[in-house]
């Protein structure tokens, strides 16, 4: 399916208890995510400048669904 993403992201959360450090999110959105000293994903300081589609793609790539994405109304759009 060819699906466009037209929305604003208001908030992104990383569940440190779910993250297994696979770094898939870092590969897809290196300007938004990086691994900390414990090998767990964290936000980069300037990550807010990354476009919504890339952040959502990174969240969807996470094997453990550790990244939650919320739209401008505060509704969680990922995981669905
Ligand atoms: S893709 Fe998921 S499990 Fe892998 S580093 Fe990112 S948040 Fe952690």
C-alpha cells in the first residue's frame, strides 16, 4: 500500500525497559536518536528538527515497539 503521512508529532517516548539496543531507529533517523552509554536509545538534542515521517518510520522499525509516537492531539499513533 502506498500511504502518505500527513500529521504533526507532538511527543515521542522511548521505553527504556523495552529497548534492546538494536539501533534500528538510529540507522533510520540518526538525527533524532542515538544510543547512550548503556546501549539504550535516547533522543538527540536537536532531534525535534527531524521530520515526522522519518520519526514514525524509525518507531515502526523498532523490533520491540519501544518508541511511542503521539500526534498533535496527544493521541498515540504508534504502536497502533
Ligand atoms: S530500534 Fe527500538 S530496540 Fe532498537 S535501539 Fe531503537 S528503541 Fe531500542
